[in-house]
């Protein structure tokens, strides 16, 4: 059986395919045109693969450049920069009813018009409200949480976004502020409906009186500051060509762009 081995030292990849040099990822034949550590948003779902919030990469989005993205442990995503985005696309609303915690409730809570919260008041203790998602979610899906907080007094709530799998959180202990809040995260596990959730809460003793307009949706396409990913040079299949074990939602990634041959 023919085996493929890639010896990766990032800038000078040397591939061995069946015992012969694989020139697809060799720096002599695929010169580096961009290298940097940047923050970016990632959708790695097959069929809707793209990057966003990465304006530095858009000039190379012509189907003729290969991108490699490395997490902090050196694990990689690889694909071809397809085309520049033309406006963020969003799917349907995923949020449902908000439920005030039985064990740690807000003293006053009105979630009767989901996905919004008309009133949440905490004066003492720990206060929690959850919205469990009925939809199944796929590993690598890019998601957007929008929480517009009207703060009457005290502090705005914190936000947790649970992946629906064990102790894996997409977002953990994010302090929101008065006014619009937009939070993007990549889903870190494939799960069935009824397990993932969003949580708005106050730590024990934090006083807050607020209402919020809320939304949680899949991002289906990149803005003008992003680009699609395709699996082959000049290709049309919107997928990464290589996806190993990868850590999503890191603050930044090392990114290398090469000329594709």
C-alpha cells in the first residue's frame, strides 16, 4: 500500500508520496508569499468552508494560492483561497426559550418573548438563565451570537456558549457590556439537538438589572474581509483539503500562504 508522509516545518515543507518527493508542498516550488500570526474566524464544514475577519489574506483569494493555518500545538488546516467574500451570510435562528435556573434564579425574570429577555434582575447570589438549542450542530461550523444589552443598573451579564459535548465550551466567561455585543465561535463538537446551550449569568453577588435582544445563528458565508476555501487549485468544492485534529477559537493562528503549482 502506498503511504504518504509530510515532514512539516511550516515554511519548508517537504513531502514524500510513496517514496518520491511530493512537490505540492515544497517551498522551492510553492514559494511563501505571506506569513503572519493573525486572528481570524474559521468555518471548516465541508460545503461551507471559509475564513473571515482576515483582510490580509483577501488579496490572495484567486484559487491559485494555498493557505496553511496552524494552532498553538502545531496542528494544521490546509486549503486553497478561493474567492473574496461579498457579505456575511447567516442561517436561521437557533435560539429558543430562555429558562430561569431553578437552583440559581434571577429574582425577576421575563423570557416570555424568545429569543429576547424582557427583564432580568439579580441583587444577590448567583443567577443563571439558559437557552438550549434544539438543532444539531456540526464540528467546524462558524456561529454568531448577538446580544444587545439594555442596562438599567449594575453590571451586564456574562456569556457562556456550551458546545453540547462534555466539558467543551465554545465561549467561556465572556463579560458582555451595555449595548451591542457580537461574539463569533467555531463549534468544537458534532452534537445532536438538545444538548448545546447559551447561558447568560451573573457571578455570586454581582448586581444587574437588564434586558436583551438575542440571536444565535450559523454564519454561512464570509464578509468582504474574508474568503472561501476550496479543496483544489482553481476548484469549486468549498472544503479544506486537509483537516486533522485542530483547536478552534484560539486568539490567533500562524498563517502561511503559498503560490499553488
